[in-house]
C-alpha cells in the first residue's frame, strides 16, 4: 500500500497549523479542499486520521503515526542533502534558528558574521518568537536549533548547553532604588514597572511568583519589544527586568544600573540551546551552534556556563 504524499502533506500542515482553515490559507485553497484531501487519505488507508466534531485538528493514533513518519522522512531527506553539501564543502545550504524574544542581540549577529566569512554560501534564517513557539518550531523540525530563556520541560527536546542568566532589575542610575545592592519583590512592585507582554517567559514566571507571594503586578506600561522596554527604562518611565546577555551587548547603557533580585526563581534563570531529541544536525547548523557555544564560553560577562 502506498501513501499519497500530497494528501499526507495536507494532513501534516493541518495538524501543524491547528485548523483546516489555517492549513487552507497555507495552501491557498478552500478549507473544504483540505478536508477532502484528508478524507480521501482516510479512505485509502481504511483508518480515521483526525478526530471528528472538533474545531481544532486533533490526530488519532493512526494520524499521529503518519505525521511522525512524514516529519522523520523529511528530516532524513534534509540530512541527505546536508551530507551532500558537506561533501561539496558547505558551499550552499540553509540554517534556521529560533530565538527567544529577549535574546536577540549583537552577540548572535557577531557570531553569524564570523560564520558567513567562512561559509558565505550558507543562508541563515533567524526567527524571534515567544518561548513556547521556539519549542514548537524545534520539535516540528521547522528550525535546526533554538535559544530560549528558562524553557519548561519537554520530553521531545534535548538541552545542548545552557548558561546562567539571572534576571536583573534595570533602572536609571538616578533612580531612588539605584543605591541598593539588591531589590526585593516588594521593592520592585512599589515603583513604576515596565513589563513585556504575557508571551514572554520572564513575564509568565513573574506573574506566577506574584500570585505565590500574594502580590499584584500592575505595570504602568506593557511592551512587546525588549528594545522598547530599554527605551522606556532609559526615559524614566519605570524599571524593568532584563538578562545579562541582553545588557552586555546593548549599546549605550552607561546611564543604567542592573541590580540582583532577592528571589530564588528569578535569580536562577538560564539560557538554553535546544534541539529535537533524535535529530542529527547537518554540519552547517552544527558548526553555527558550536560557534554560538564557544562565543558564550569565552565571554565572561555572561555568567556561569554549563553543559
């Protein structure tokens, strides 16, 4: 029995994007066309692939087997193409990286610049997204690896390396709290606070801590950009939370000071480089990951490094 590859792709995209409508927009067809392709595949195989009567796409056991097969097959094909690129000396190819929203900075840009001097034919795609989306992109092989802040456990992902990146309270050097050696949660919530939106991992954990300690977060401003957050801090709107990896490479921060937070969770943050368990990275991606790791290890500003 042969599996129709075109119909299998419809099933894969429907599951990956969550709904028939989202998949139809990807293929630029009507939602009914996606449903018909999946129904035809079910008839061919004699099994149900998608649970009926749901607004979102949820696979049956058979559907999951097919989607996993499709993903693994695509991964093997990519590995084959990457191996051929290796034979050709990495003259061509693509590397895809997903990075947490608080982590895109000139460190990564400098590493990529050095990488491209040696391999100018490799095209690099960097996506700045929320932590959960980074994890999803890694597990679905949409990217080769991801860099993310304090990710929750995921059995599909492998931690390649990580390094300590405690959150700091960042403020102008003229701020009333700037004379302290550290800041408590109550101190933090007693002054105007600028926070990132709820899809940032740091905001999610801060919310959990506030609930646990019976405190209420009431930021004077919420932003969806870390660079905007820094601008708000610098303008005196309020204080904010940032990591060393961002502050170390953010230009013109001489007017700012970063203080430790007296909280076990926030002071034990770390940045992780992750790949999907079982995936063998092509040489082009592995070399870039190794260069990122080496740059971090050699930069003493970034804190404690761990395998």
